[in-house]
């Protein structure tokens, strides 16, 4: 049982490039989510999903796309990277669809956009 | 959405002392959770307190919740060097959780 796995751990992009951050969980959790963490800030929700085929926007969705074709995977796509997207990204999942209950986090993906 | 406010932003104590950090929020909540983040790592869940609870214990952790004041506190008793980390409160009444800015705790051996 690996929990929540994020890849890559580190990535450097040039402005305008695209990339996908991968997130996979093996706990059969319905709820999955992506956050970004900037220095001195708490985590801010980018997008979330309450089940396969269902996604919705969080607090800071602009510049990011997601999809949820399976229960296990929830990739985050940056279509045209900007320096403002330099951040540490975390994926988290939890059983059920509501907010009650513990979030399980991946180890993070550190992205630098030059 | 408004982030929660945590204070202090930073706390430095000696091993064996107690550490108290506070979280305030502005919306109604169903529950409030506390998480720990070690440097460069993901967040780890510590404890959840429901809106109808006033106090909860887990090992050396004690959490209180005052819904009338919209505030919560996390007390770590008999701190250890391994408790050095950032601590975040997380709350929300919907699918969009709100994270506090965190308290950075340093425990000196």
C-alpha cells in the first residue's frame, strides 16, 4: 500500500512549456485534490474531484486543467507554464466525498518555471 | 476563500516545554483538523475535532475548539526535537478546505 504517489518530485520548465504532474492513490479514495504551497502560505486548493468523471475548481484554478478517468489517478496539467506557477504542488486524497475525515498527502512536486 | 489565521507564525522552545498554537477562522465549520508538515515533506494528519466537540486528546496533543469565538488551539505537551515542523489548521464546510498559514515550531534539544 503506497498511499499517494506524486511524480515527478522536481521539475524545471521554461515559460510557455506544458507538463503534467501525476498523482496516483491505491486506497480506493473517492476524493482527490491538488494544492499549491507558496512560501509563508498555507495550501491553496487548485482543483478537486469527488469521483471518476467528476472534477471541479478550487480556489486558484486558472492555468491548470485536471481530469479523472479512473479512481486511482488525478493528473494536473499546466498548458502554458508561467513564472507565477513556480510552487510546490501537493496531491491529497480521502475516502468519501465530503470534507470530514483525514486527507492523505503525497510528498510534493517542486516546480520551477523560468 | 479567506485563509485561516494562525498565531504565532513562529515558535521556538526548549525540549520538554509545552507548545501552544492557535487558529482562527471566519466561516461556520463542520470540523477542524490539524496537520503537521516536516520540512520538504507532505502534510500528515494529527487530529480532527468536530463542531460539537470542545476538546480532544491524542497522545501528547490536546485540541480545543470554541465555535462561539471561531477559534481552535493545539497544545503539544512535553515537546521533543522531533516535533520541529510546521503545523496547519484546516477547516471548511464544503468540498474546499481552507488552510491556515501555519505555525513554524522549532524545538531545541
